[in-house]
C-alpha cells in the first residue's frame, strides 16, 4: 500500500472507528507552538460564546500519517474529530488544527495523537480546559487584598474560576510557573493568588453568567505609580512589574482577549496628585497598546488612611473625574465599607462587599445585566444654594434614578472651603444631598467631601455603594438669572414623534419648550418627547430655562422632520382620512392615508351598496358601513369590508380599530384568523369573531356556532370603543395553541366562560391556533336612516414581549425600589397599613376594597371579603420587603385584572408586580397567562419558576396611551385550587428617557434604545 493510500485508509479508520484504534506509549519527536494545557481558560468570543483552541507544531519523526485531536466534554467524546494529514519535507511535517468549545460550566479534555497506520500514539493531553473570559488586576496592597485579618474569602473558590502562573515580584518565581491554577483569594503571593475582592467578584460573575473566568493579579503593596510603568524599549522586561504581568498574560495566550483591567493604587502617591494622574494616563495608554481588545478599565478611588490625608482630596478627585476624559474607564468608590483598619479591609463588610460592587458594575457593562440601579457609586453632578439666605446646599448626583441614604454624622466630612460657616446636618431627597449650614455660606472656594478612615457614617446609594469623595466643587447661587439651554438636539423617533434633549443648566426648576414659536409644554428634565405629530413633517423647537424668579432667553432653534415611514412592526394602518368630497370607495387613497410594510392595500366589500368612506360631516375620515340609498330596500341586514391581505407575517400580532355606533344599530363584529374574506360572525371557516351589540352586550364566537361567551358590561354602552385584540401563537402551522386577549378603551374584557365554573376568563386559549388570518369587519342594522357603524384607525402590528420576570428579590436592596424614582402608584394590596421600603411608601389604606385612587383590582365572579393571609409561607425575602408579601388578594380559581389610571399620555413607564411564589399543595407549576393593554405578547409565566417561597419581580414596560389608562390581566392556565396568581403589591414608575439618535417608537411599545437604560424594554423598532 503506497503512502497516499495508507493516508486515505487511515482517514477512513479515523472517521468510522474513532477511539477504536490501538494506542502505544512511544512518543514521536514533536514540538508544539500551540497546545492546550490542564485547567486552561481559553478566551471566548463574546458574540458567539465560543472559544477556539489551537493545536499547532512540528513533528520530526517521519512515517506518521495524521495528527488527530479528540475533545471530550465532561467525559463524552465530541464529534466531528479534527484531523490533519502530515506532509513531510526534510523529515519534518508541520500541523495546525483548530477546534472550538463552548464557554460554559463544563470541562473539556483533549487528547492529541499521531497516527501511523492503525496505531495511535498520544503526544499530548490536557484536562479540564474551559472557555471563558479573562480579567487583570493590579495596584497596591488593597489590590493584593490578601487575608489580612484571618477572614478567609476562599469560600468563593470554584473549579471554573482560575488564574495563570504565580503572583510574585521575584522574576524567577514568575518565569518558572507556566501552569493554570484554581484561583486563591487569601494568599499574599503564590500560585493562582488573585486577592479577596477579586475572588468574590469572579465568583458572583460566573454564578450570574454561567461563564468561566480567569483573573490574573500582579499587584504589589507600598509602591508608587512609577513602579508600575512599562519599559518602553522592552515591554516584557521581567524585572518590571509591568513586564511580569505581560509575561503571564502572553504565556497564558490571553493578551488580545482581556475584557477589563481593575486598578487599585495611589496611596503611595499621596501629595503628588499631578504625578499620579500623569503616570496613570501613561500606564493606561500602554495597556491599550499591549492588550489591544481591552473593553474597560475600572479604577478604585482611594479613601482616607494608609497615608492618604483626610482633607487632601485632590488625588482622589482626579481619579473621580478620570472617566469624564476616557469613556472606557469606570470608577468605583471605597467609602461605605466599614471594616477598615485604617489601611486595609477585613473580608466581611470590606473586600467582600467591594467585590460585590465590582461584580455588579462589570455585569452591567460587559454582560448586559439589567441590574442597573444603584450600581455606580454616587457621583456629584453640581451643587447650589437652594435658598436666598445661603444656608442650605443641594448636591445633585449624576445618576438621576438611584436612591441615596444619609447616615447621621456624615456632615462632619463635608467642608465649605475658605468659609467661616460650618455644616451642621443634612438629609437626602431622591438623588440629592441637602446640607444645612449654621450661617450664610456665600463666601467660599468650593465644597469638599473627604470621607474618612474606619467605619461609618456615610452617604450611600440604595445598595450600599459609598459616595465618591470630591474636591472644591463650585456651589452655584440659586434663584438668580439662569442661562439658556445649550446643545439643543431634535431627534426624530418615529413618524409621529420627536425627541428633544439639551445640556443641563444649573439652578433650573423646569424647562419650557417651544414648537414652531408656540410654547407647548414644560419639562423638569433636560429632555422631552413631542408626540402625535404628522409624518414626514418638519418641526422647529427652542427651549428655555426657568427657576422661581427668572426665565432665560430661548435657546438656538433646532429643527427635525418626522420619519416618512412607520416602524417595521406596523404591517398595516388605515386612518381612513381622505381628500375631496362625497363618498369615496374602499380603494386606498394615494394621498397617504395608509401606512405600514403591507400598505397600500385595497379592500373587498360585502354588499358594496352600504359601505364607503366619506369626507362629509361627522362621519368624515371614517369607514362607514351604511349609506342612504334610494334604491335600497330596507332592512339591509349586513354590510362588510375586508382588506385584500392574509396577515400571516407573524404569529404574534395585534389588531386595533375604533368603532362608533348609533343607538339603534344591531351589531358590529370583527373577524380574524379566517381562511377567507368577508365572513360573518357565524362563519365555520376557521377563525374567531367578537360581535359588539347594543347596551354593552358582546358575543365571542369560535367557529360557526360555538359561542365561547356572552357578556354585558355597562362600560361598553358608550358610543365609541377603542378595540385592541392581542393574539399570540408560534406560527400559522396549525400545530400549536393560540392565546387571545381583548382590551376595549385600555380595559381588559373576558373572551370566554369556563364551562365547569361558568365564570368569565380573560385570556382564551384556542387549540390548534390559526392557519390563516384574513380580517373582516361586518355589521347588521335595521334602520337605514341611521348612519350605521363608523370604523376608524384600523391597524395590525407584529409584537414582541414587554414582560420581564426577574428572580432575586430578597430584600430592600434588591427590590429596585428607590426614593429617587418618580412613582405614580405604590400600592400594598393585601394590607391596610402603609409599608415603607427605601423611603418609598406603599399605600395599604383602602386595600380591602380592592380599589383606591387611580387603580382597581378586579376579580370575575366574586371579590374576597378579606385578604389572604400569606404569613405562614417562609418567603426568602428580608428587611421591610417581606411586609409586601404579608397579605395577598387571591381568588383561588378565577381570573383577575389590575387597571391604573391618571398616567401622562405618551410618557414611558415601568409597571412592577411584587410576587411571592407560594407552593400551594406542592404541585408546581403555578402558571398564568398575562396580557397588557399597551400590547406585547401574551406570556405564560410560572410564579414558581425560581422556586417555592421565593421573591420575584414581574415587570412590564410601556408608553401610556392617550386616555392615560394601563391594564394588566391574568388567567391561570389550570382552573382550580392552587392555580391562580396571588396579587401582593405593585408599583408604577416614570422612566427617564435617555435615547440614542436612532430608531423610532410608537405608543404601546418601547424602542431598543430604552433597553440599555432600564435593562428590559421589549418593543418594536423600525422606520427610516
């Protein structure tokens, strides 16, 4: 057999009998240039979560045919197996193979072998290899963060948290260790030593993300910034701290895959603030050169002690403002940590908490965590005297949505520089600190916050992160003239809205907004959304600043044009607005009354004699289902129209339309999910019908004669109804169920009655779903002298989910409740007493009536006479938060809905249900379908998803409609005891808009640029 045939034959054996060949121990002469080793963390590509593993080198033993690389995931062989044929030249053959592994909690073993005929000779192995992310740590002794006080951090150790080489300042100790190790948090120096706050941070990150991590720490105590600099002529100079870290990173194979560097240094630079700043910037630039894909640098601001003078805050202030110059730098405070010996920290209430703060910040920046509240340390934005006597100072923080905590006595660590007045006390309000002075403080050269050594008191945010110290911040005078806003920008959001923003102006109470030279609104924040605009139209804006005594001049004029096209989610919309006079047929109007990706569309009519669009009188701009015809012999029993389109673009969609009825009409229906056009509510061809009749009477039909429910509600006897039908199914294959919810005027209404209990239920589950989706509007009437039914604003859109079910609500800190937020509603449903969480009052008064100011909780069939006592369930929720789960309204077997009102139209909100997952007979799941009036998919949510007796948060993000009403409804999937969802408490908060100049939004849906602000907006984006 010649050599080529031998290689082909061997390849056949490899492909069909991997693992069945014989293995010998005699190893050929092989030199590897790339090969995995035990415990290695191979850097992943974040976009794919895949890590590539290379095997490359040269074999100098002729005669071998193939190199084969076998990969075992937790002991299971992965296929296909990588092989490469060897081609020799001068008795040498090079090889270069690449395989990939997923970054996950799984260990991969590698076997590399050379094959001669059917004999496999193992030439290398590697065990417990993982894919993951890599971080570097450096600085002084608080970066080393060893076990200085006999409080071990190694309870955070994990087989998926590792380090490379030996942490040491002796070059020989570093160069002699080219191995991977499990990370150790307690050692000062040694193999795998990474420090206590680093190991705590790493453990939390792997727990949250499921991604293994490597952390390489090369810090050294009691060293100034010069010690850490690079030898530019030899960056890997092993005699330098910089070179030793770079040596370890290069030999670990991670230099081009560092996610972030965390830095804690500067105590040895005390008194040399400018030198420290210059040295750090040089170091930062060198990092960017040698670790070219680094994404973030995290600086820890120093604190008083360990050589840092309390009132010499210049160096610390330079650290604070470093991120203002370099956007990839973030700052973390070290105030607020109580277990401090004057230089270093204990583990508990010290390095442990610091690691937790770092983990939250890193998770937000690099892993898309939605835990974005109270993650950054409080950082001063500006300060001003808030009264004419100049005896009170308000300090406004940069993060407007975080909460603050004031601990009595911390006023002693604020100082008004070069002033004879003293700061005697203080308090917090939302995201501001208010300082009280014992005299007029007008004469000063700035305000300083120094912090201190040891334990509290502190100014903290809602999660315990301390206020960053600052130096000589200017204190502005309030109630004087204010400057006009600068940097006004007008950004089109949609074909009907424009977003305005401008730079904040100090000492402002509100801003005025002009559109086309007319004042249209005011805003307390430096931004505003102008809604209900015409598409493809230019508008021009100005803004002015105002405080109680002065209004500024108007800003420069900025203009923007709304988008010409609707969002991609909008399949079709017809306003029925027409030009000209008289009666217009149902064909589309080329003046642009139709919008959407499927527009323009024509219609087919049923009984065309009695349908039209008119531009006359009170019916102008509406579709009309009857018309006076001299040749029409009454009664004309039915009229109808249907767009010439099968709307099967998405299984999840919303149908919306307005209907106006006269008192003598008979009925008006909408048909959807049908196989053909212009069907009536009695049609057997596969769809659903909702038929509105007189006096609040409506009928729901599934098929020809299957009435799922007949309902009467006085609220539906009004003339005009805004109907919204939310439909959710996987697709139109007819293989899965479909869920349907109905909202009229943003209130939920039932769609069927359970045959066993004969009680109304909100969300209807229809077996098999729809296979087509023709939509028809039909009406029947007796008196042709009435104008009949008027249809307006017909729209069909695709939708995404706007629900977010979040686990981990365990206490006040994790509740996301903050006094800095603006709430329209905070209600404790089950109790009669108020509950205070993070200075936010949850109103319990009147809850036993299941209604209050601007809200109502409704149960079909019956209302419980008293709240359900939930105190017997051992919820894993602590502090005041447990009081929200003390009582619940729970109807055992029926459906429920919550409606809140008084909202600002066009404004974004976040609705939250606070849930305790009671086990109820130990029979999970306890799941319910949820639907919300602004839209979004109908979602099946299991209250036990995160475990029995656990706290969780169910949130929904939305934009308030024009009537300012929001509703959410729930239907338990399985009726009966231990099925329904208990209702404990809810809140509704205003959301500050911080958009980017892209995309658009529509009422009822949230654009993706808001997701980054609040972590969880699911909505529709599109347009030009």
